[in-house]
C-alpha cells in the first residue's frame, strides 16, 4: 500500500504509521510540499502512490480524472496528531479493501463513518 500523505498531515505522524502502512510517505520526503496539486497528482500517478488528504481539492480532481492515483480523503475535524494517527490506524481495513479493488478512485472516511 503505497500511500502519499499530503501537507495537511504531520510528517512525524506518517513516520509513526510505518508499522501498519510500511510504504507510507509524506510529501516532504520527496520535497513536494511546495508543489501544486497537479504536480503532486502526476508524481503519485507516475510512482504508484495513492494520495491521502484532508483537502477537498484532490477529491474534486479524483471525480474529474479518476484513478490512478486513488485518493483517500479523511474528513476530520481539527484534532490532535495523536487522534489523527489513531483514526488512520483504525482505517487500515477500509483503506486496504479500497486499494485492492479496481473500480473506485475515491474513498471518503469521516469520524462518523469510522465509528
């Protein structure tokens, strides 16, 4: 599961998720934190990543262009990094299932849907 977390997530959190998402990286790892959404989209597409975001921009791009890359959109209220990390961990199975199937390009996970 190659996941590319955008700048709305802490790079430290992404690092700490490596036990459940071993191929997860933050934009910062590739020096992409100042790139446009188009550039990030193209990087993810060319390198086999799915984008994990809290931003609706990638959601909209996914609806227009489809996959690849796939988009995992976390609709979270402002919360502490530890809460975000726990939410990511508890979303392992829905993310895994989404990435394995071939027809969908967007997975929306919210605090309400993951309870």
